[in-house]
């Protein structure tokens, strides 16, 4: 299990890391309690670029013990989407 930090766009309540094509599951539950993990509610970040820290738990499609570290301003979100060649929400 390793610590990670990722930046992604929230679309449809899911996190799409800017360096990937697929969404990842985000949960505040730790890896040990993974069987009862429920997705973190990202609705208030819809259409925004956010930074999340957490643990990968050996899975590339789930971020465990997730914490929202920061939310990009609209200008920075636009720039990040252009740099990573992603379409806006």
C-alpha cells in the first residue's frame, strides 16, 4: 500500500484523474475496512479539478482513506484540462 496524490476532474460524481482515461473510485474508508467501502460523495466538486490524497491499496481503480486536499480555481481548472488535453465537464 502506498501513499498517493492525484489531480482529476469530477464528472457525474466520479473522479477522472487527468493522467488517465478511466475514473477511479474514491472512498474515505481505509484498505482494511474495504469490504464496507462506500464511494465518497463528490457532487459539490462537479466540473471542478481537485487534488485528492490517499492510499492505493494495490488497486489502480480505488483510492482509499481519501482526503480532498485542494480545489482548483476556474482558471487553473481550465489550464489543467488544456495541458492534459481533456474536455471540460
